[in-house]
C-alpha cells in the first residue's frame, strides 16, 4: 500500500475551511490588482495633464517674434529676459546645472577671489581703474563660476568702462549659474534693451556694407581678384584653425599647381585639397538649393575628409567622442538629432532671422552635435558660409590667429549664452566685407587687400590694411 493510499480523506468541515481560505486569498489578490491598476491610471492621467501643460507652455515660449535672448538648449534658441525668467522658474532643474555646488578647491578660490574683489572695489572707488581691472580679472580667473564676482565686475564694466555689452554678458552668465539670483535678473533686465539695440544697429551696418558690395558688377576686375584671393585665404585659415601648418603662400601654391611642398605631411596637403573640393561643391550646387538635406551635409563632409580619411568621409561617427569639456551626443542619437537640426535649418522661423545670426546659429548647432569623427569644425564653417552666400554675403573668413577666441566663444555658448559667439561671427563678417570693399577701390594697381606682417613664429600673416 502506498503512502497516499494510507492517508485519510479530509472531513467536510476541513474542506469548507479550505474553500473559505481560497476565497479570501482571491479577494485580497483582486483588491491588490484593482489598487495597482487605479494607481497606474492616476499616474498616467497626472503625467498626461502635466506633460500636455508643459508642452503648451513651451510652445508658447517658442514663438515670440520680438524675443532676442539666445539659449542653445532650446529648438529655436530665442528668448527675452522675462520669458527666460518665467521658463527657468517653472521648468529649471537646478540640481543638474553648473554652479549649484562648489568643490573644496573652488571654495578656497572663492575666498581668495572675494579678497581680490574687495580690493578691486576699493581701487574703483579711488578712481584707479587700471588696478581695479587687474584685480577684477584676477578674481574672475580664480572663480569664474561665482555670481558675486561676475556681477561686481559687470557693474564696473557697465558704469565705469561703459562696456555695456560685456557687462550684460557677465550678468547673463551669473543668471545661468544661479537662475534665482534676483540681482542678476535685475541687471539683465536693465541692460537687455540697450544691448539688443546695439546688436541690431551692428547688423544693419553689415547689411549696408553687403548691399554696397552687391552693387559691384561681377565683371569688375578688382572684385574678381579679391574673390580669388579670399578663396585662398578662406581655405588657409579654416584648415589653420584645426592645426594645419602650411602658410598662405604654400596653400596658394598647392591649389594653383597641385604640387607638394617639401617638409609638410600628406595629411596637411590633403586637408587643403579637401576644402577646395568642398568649396567647389558649395559654389556649384549648395548655394542654389533652397533646402539643405542630410545628404548635402554628408556630401560636404565627404569632400572635406575624403582625401584624409576616405572611410570616415561622408559617414556619421560610430563611436563616442570627447571635445575638451564638451561631451557630444552618442552615435545612436545622431540620426534623430541631425533630422531635427535640418528641420530647424529649413524652417521658416530660422530663415527669417538675420543672415549672420542664422548662419552663426547653424554653425554652432552642427558643431555642438559633432556628427563626424573628424572635420566637424570645417564642415560647420562651410555650412555657415553656404547660408551667408545664399543671403548675398561673401563667405566669412575666421582668422587662424583668433583660434583661441573662436573656441572660447564656442565653449561659452555651451554654457548657455550664444550671443558672444554670434557677435564674434559678426566681427569676422564685417572684416571680410571691409577687405572686399577696400580691394575694389580704383587707387592701387595690385590688390591692397592685405599687408604682410611677421608673427612671433616667423609665419607671414594676412591682416587688414585699412577699413572701408
């Protein structure tokens, strides 16, 4: 006889107890499932309501025609100070922003910076501005992320130096670091209109010079020589920013003769040849196109990098890269980000911006995404000049001698304020226009567009001889 066969059957009372316990367990399980379902529905409803309200508010902020403040983390990147304040108060997560906490070393630097700041203010009161400037700059170098230093130096620049643009820049930097700093907000609101008007006047001046240049017929011999020389310079400076050591004369020789220069690497030669191909592609195709596509960007990059790295040329990167303190998005996000970027480039809103602001923003946004393993800067500058040329401006030359300033303003844009970078591009645009306008004058027999001066390393550099 088996063990099971030897066991007695449960009584009817025991069977009733078992059934009762099973019913109780089923009831508890049912109530638990019902409770979880209710919580899930409530959570989903709350998310739907809050997210739709957030999206509505963000859409309201994105379409303000008079807004001017530039923020790089937003799609359209234009906000007034009031809108910026409202936006930050409602949606800003201070725990993720730079400046909410300081390391031990930073705290030590802040103490020293405050001592220098106190001495600077004392020199300011005594009218010793030169000493005050040096002390303010020392405090800023010690603690560039401390709002108190930024605000006091900004006030000195605004009231004593009459440099309201730079003062406004420091006020906004303080506000970015600490969005709840009411003093920074008050200072920003005080300077906003003045700085906006100065920027507008600057852009009108650029338009005037561009219009004057457009009245010169293409058959003008001086204009043709100026364009040819500017073509060589554009390539020379653009590859020079990235570290190419070929001189302007050597660059010109390579482009004219296609002969190698002794003592220079093959890659340096190929960088010049790649830029030549890319600029010819722009002149032949891109300038005439009304809409820029991802294929156009890839074709541009394929020419920029094709001679140096044929495998990576015209291909999005497949690895994570690091650019100084900036960590670009991962390779898996590039396709979506580039589609979004091209929608912005081709949008009615973007194309309605002033051409210089539009081109500078496009340059920054593309280099910020950093879609390629190499050649991002050259491709971004070429895209910027494509957009400027479509608007009737000449391609802008960013001098290699201003490389550190160029990268400084790009890093500054990463911190939230792109306006200094846009002003830098406006400066380069004006100098390029001045070169053209001087070159087309009838006074000289040869192009007086440039004079040659010796740099510290002995390389001959191109500089402006006189402004028109």
